[in-house]
């Protein structure tokens, strides 16, 4: 019986969570609620992984180095899980002390100041794509919010930061999209994604080599220059971080932009409120991050037994941390299934959308900057938007939740 099948009256459906099941991932939140209540340390016997779903348990795991290892990667996809995961996931797939060393070096180049300085470029890209999407288009003429805007801007922002020439950006963006796409029933990176990763790897290898010969003021050059106590990143480590930006900094932001528009447009009263008050944009972003975060699941490798609620996950097991569930935990967020732009700041301060502890997302400020700048610009240009929710097409992967297509119309001011 599918987890979403309606059981007969009085009969409880089996509790099953499979992150590769598209039908389940269309709406995982009822299953998350059951997991928190019935099996907060859950074991999927078919695929042999465990999962934590309660906010308190995830918070503890994210702030505990002993036992919860990142060294095998953060995705259960077969090709992404293993001792060489850091080749493409950089410090995200490392434990101390390797993690502190590399993250410290990256932080010397990928600074808050550098992120703040890119705001004019984010604004320019937002203007360019909104001009193209909206100019000459009537209020009933539809366009795809993902295909024409949200799927383009984040990767172009990354390319701008690392110094990819404008002439190469469309192809780099196409390759990046192939890396993360998953077909129904496929539990790993598809062949097209593997080919794209190899092509992108060679491209970034050439790009890093060029910056070593002739440094500029871009992020790639800054990473090559970065030093801590005389130590510096080697070219392979810089390439791995560029890959991490593609996976963790591109797709998740695209899905955040899609989720913000999808959920607000489904609530006309909130939509009218936000489009009349630019100051509500940060609350719009934060509540979307809580309510339906793009990063739903991250993996850990257990290096010691984990016992919770009378159940033991053994050392050596694969463990999922369900961010999407923790952000709907009723013990932390009252009325968690309500999309509420008036949640107190102290509640929003406890969301786990960007992780926590040593592995708190280094790109969180960049993601929020992109969302704030672009959504504010939509409000400046539009009186209202209308999304065709029935025709939205979901995107599926083992970790990320969002949309491939969001058809919408815009009434320009």
C-alpha cells in the first residue's frame, strides 16, 4: 500500500518513507508527522537507512561530531555516497580536522563582504530576466517562473562570482541542471548527469588553471590566494568547492524562489498583503524556508550505535536527517502546517533549513540575498501574480524539494 493511499476506516496504513518515491514526495509532510509521533528513529528495511525526524534529535545530531560523520557524503544516491564524496562536495563531506582546515580556507575567500558586494550584480541579473519575461506581455499571457527566471538567476550569480565568462554561462547552467535531475524510479544520478559532471569538472579544471596563471578579483582567484597559517587550498580543493556551489548553492536557491512564489500565490490574502508592503519580503522568505524548505534531507554515516526511543541504529548505518520534518515539529512551531508570515522571530530563529553546527550552510547569506533582491523587484514591478497551481511540475531528487515549472501570469504596475 502506498503511504498516500487512503486506508479503510479504522485501518492505519503502513508507515513507509522512501525519498525516491515521487508520490510520497509530492507531499511528505503527513508522513513526517506520523514519523515524529510513531517512529522518530525510523528504519527503512528495503533500502537499509535510518532517519531522525524530530527537531530536538536533529539539533543534537547537527551539533555533535562524535558518531555523526559527513565523510561519506550527504546524499544516499549510490554514486554520491562513499569515501571520495569530498571530491565534489568539498568540506561538506568532511569531518574534523579536515573540515575545519578547508572551511577556514574557503571562508577567507568566500567572505560576507564578498557576498554583500555582489548585490548590484544580483539586481542587474534580476532586472535582465524580468525585463525579458515581462516586457510586452499582457496580464493574461503566461510565463514559466522557473524556466524564465528562478532557474537562471542563481547559477548565473555563482558564475558571476567565480568568474565564468558570460558567453559560457548558459552551457554551465545546463550542465548544472543535469547534475541534480532525477527520473521516476531512478535511485542515482542518471547517465546524462554523470556525463554533465565530467564535462563540468574539465571546465572548472581549465578555469582554475587559467586563474592560477592570471589571477583576477573573482572568487576563484580569492580561493587560490587564501592562506591560513601558511596553508592554502590546492587546485583540486578549489575545483571541489566550485562543484559544491553548483549543487548546494544553485539548485537549492532556484527551488527556494519557486517555493516562495508557489505558496504565497496560493493564499490570496497574504499575497495582497505582501505585494502592498516590501518590508514583508524577509518574513515571506523565512516562513517559506520553514514551511517547505528546498533542502529536505541530508545524510550522515553513523560511526557508533545510536539508540533513541528504545531503538538502536547500528554503527556503520546510513542516517537521514529530515530537515523538512524538523521545521514542522509541533513542539517548536505551533500550528506548524499553517503558512504564517507573522511567526515570532524566536521561532524562525530555530528553523534548520541551513543545517547547524560546524556544517551550517556557508552560502545562507547569499541565498537570502538573492531571494530578497529578486522578490522585492517582482513586487516593485507587479500589482499581483497568479500561479496555475494545477499545472506546476515538481522536481524530484533524494534531497531537494521544489518545482521544475511554475506557470504564472503577472499584472504589471
